[in-house]
C-alpha cells in the first residue's frame, strides 16, 4: 500500500523543484543540491533523486560526474525544439477530436474566457496556465491515452513558462487565437489539423540563426 504514497511524494517534490525553476529561485546554470531539498521538505533523498531524474528526462536539468545537478542553460533553440513535435501531436489530436469538438466545445470554452480576462489584466501566469489547459483538453478530447501521455511528456507548461520568463516570448492576445480554434472546430473546418499545427508552430520562440 506504500506505492501510491511514494508516487504522490515524488510528484510533490517534482512540482516543488519545477516551481523553483519557473519562478527563478534556481537560475540557469545553478546547482540544485539533493540533500538540501530533502532537508527542506523533510523527506528522504530517494524521492528527491527520482524527481530530479524525471526533470532530467524533460531536459530541464543536467547532471555531470563530480559536478552534481544543475539547471540547464536553455537557449531559444532548445526551447524551440519541442514545438514541431508538439505541433505534430496536436494536429493528430485535432483530427481525432474533430467530430467530438464539433458537437461540444465546453471543455475548451472556460479556458478561452479565462484567457480574455488574463489578456485584459496582462496576467502572464494565468495566460500560461489556461493556454496549456486549453491544449491539454484538446489532446484529451482525442480519446487516445498514448497521445496524451506523449504530449504531457514534453513538459509543455514548463517550456511555455520558461519561454516567456527567459526569452520574453509573449503574444499580444492569447484569447483571440484560441477562440478562433474553437470556431474552427465548431464549423467542422476540414483543415483543422493544419490550423492547429500552424497555431502551435506560431507560438514557438525564435532564435537567431
């Protein structure tokens, strides 16, 4: 009966470290000390190590022999790499979910409404949260657990937040773009996969070549 508790603990630790990276508590290149986190959270080092391993698989941190674990110095090019993959996954999701979302977009609409409010008050945190939630619901509507798991494995919320924090990748209006996606699903636009793909690629940070 202990497995769910360990899993839950690891998730909590992972979220704690993620929040520290996104908020800027740990800067790019800065060392993350496993023992210090374990002491701070009053847990053993094992779940901390597991959480760090997960974050390493997301390419947010890196470990080196005798140097410990550090926050990666992510460049615009690093952050941009996930977008073509994400665009492809969401294009597939859009095709699979098209019929369902043509009939019922209620899972997407609250996030569009929240984005209009977030745009109005320039709340960057809310813009990230509801943008990611909108796209998660779109992928979820496809009804394919492998697709959803793969999409979530890209760490989209983190990369979106870091793009804005580190690179200043900010759109003028998040709400209108997502409102247009809802309209495309409603009218059963035959180009829906391409529309979604272009939307995602348009959100990618740009690096100097």
